[in-house]
């Protein structure tokens, strides 16, 4: 069966609410909103003001986890200071999920890893709204919904575990395709953990070849495309990839090169094999 992916061209705060409402899947209870709050110096991350309508609409708490690489987000203390600097605490309560440790999720059918370590505070949330900035990535090729629930929700230790394909000490040296497959494994554990209590929105704006985790990131060359939403992160990411590849914008070539040179779509392929979702979708314009 094809998954439904909703699309709206105009990227506005009010349309973030509109596309969520159109999904018709109201999240219940205490809602954690997973975003990328941006590395220090990054110019491309989605700003807190843009998120305000949708986060207020669901009465959500912004959730993040610490990083596995050196920077301004590798400890809770530094991370919170940067989050304040970027303006998030002006509007929202922010929770660093691994501030108090981590929990372990089993992945019995994992292709490369059998465990996933995520921020402990996730147990305090009934539902998740995952708002992902679609863009390139130096390692993953691209970053969006699947990466946001795998690397994004992993504790600092868990991030290193995924990158190292189960061996933290190999976080910078592990086989590349195995790393991509480990991300898919981790994503599958989150979907199993939260089941139908998770909604995904991807924003195709400021699409640099680099991630929001890059302190010095390339400026975007491809024009903004729109907002997409789905209950299926595989279909959602695939739809975004297709929109980039099928775009008539000549500026797409650098982003496509980044995605293909890192074999980025392999994560989507493996996630489908793991039954996280399907690459078959119907794009519904609203």
C-alpha cells in the first residue's frame, strides 16, 4: 500500500500548522518536538520563530540530544547555552533528553546493530512531532526524518554507537554503508517504540549540501521547495529526494552530488527493508 505524503509549496509558519492538521492524526498527551537547534556559527538551520505556530499548536516541548563530536553541543551545559543564544528558550521549554543518561532499545531484527541508546528523558513524552530540515549532510548524504529519529534521538554515546556500527571507538572509521544501515536500524527501533504516536514534517528550505551541525556550512544553491508531512518517514524522505532530483532548478546539482557521493538513499532502502515504511507514496498537494 502506498503511503500518503502531503505537500504545500509556500513555506510559512501557518502552513506548518495547516499541513499537520491535514494529516488528521492528532498527537495526544505530552508532546516532544524534535528539531535541530543548530551548531554555533551555522546559518541554515530552521529558526525558532518559524516553528512557533506549530509548536504552540501542539503545546510541545522542544527536545534535543547532545552530540558525539566536539563543539558547542557536546555537553548539556554548553548545549543549553547555545540553545539560548539561538533564541529557542525565548519561546519554548527545551529538554536535552540525555542530560540524565540514556535508555536502551532492542533491535532484534537489526541489520548491523541490535541495540539503540536514546536520551533517557524520552520516557516523559507520550508522542513525538519530528520536524526535520531537509538538506545535505557530509556523512549521511542527506539529513531529514530518518536521521532525525536515529542519530537525532540517540544519546551522545548512542550517536557514537551508531556511527561506529556498534563500536564506539570506530565512530570516525567504520564502514560507510554499514553506518548508513545502522541509522536505518536505529530508526526502526524508534518506530517500534512509539508506533503510531509519531508525526513527521520535513521542511525543504535553506537546502545546503551541509548539515545544520556544521559550524561553517555552504550556502544553499537550490531554491526552496516546500513543506511535506507524513506518518511514514521512509515515504517522506523518498518524496523529498524525488523532488530534488526532479527539480528544474539548475542549483540542484551540488545537492544531488552530495547525496549520491555518500550513497545517501541507501538509508531509505534499508529502512524500507526493515519495514519502517515504504518508498511507494502518493503525493497530495494542499
